C-alpha cells in the first residue's frame, strides 16, 4: 500500500519524465522525502556504470541522488516507493527491472513497494 501523499508527489513528479512510460520513485524516511527520481532519456556516468544503456530509470536516479547527498549510510531505514503513471496521471502497475533490483539491493534499502 502506497500512502496517498506519496502517490500525489509521485504523480506531480512524473510529469517531468520525458518517457512514454512515466515512472516516479521516492525514497522516504517516516514522512520525509530523502530522495526522488523520474525516468528519462539519456544516461550519465552513474547510469552507465550500473548498466543502463539509453535511459535512466527513476529508481537509479533516486539512488544516485541519495548517494550524492551523503544519506546512504541510513539506507536500511528508508522505504522506496516505485510508481508508474499513465498520461492521465492514473497509478499503473509497475515492477523494478532486473538492473534496478540489483541496484536497490546494493544500495542498502530493504523496504521496496511498487504500484
Ligand atoms: Zn529499472
């Protein structure tokens, strides 16, 4: 179950995605957003290092931001929410891909909930 405020935030953020499938990922501690990401075309060094060929997934962006902001040491306490939205902003089923699952596992985040 994804809390309504997380769905609202993810829905707002997903508009920033330039992909046909819009994903948003939030890393949350209690009610505080630690990091967030949306999927988008193109990669960067972090994405290439982790095997993303032509787009950066929402989960990877959120983990990258978490690490860059130095908050990853508490990752085992965080929850990750992964959501997919239709163009109309409706919540759709999603599941992390194999690369993201590996990245999440190595990030230290233990609780992962997807729509
Ligand atoms: Zn992925």
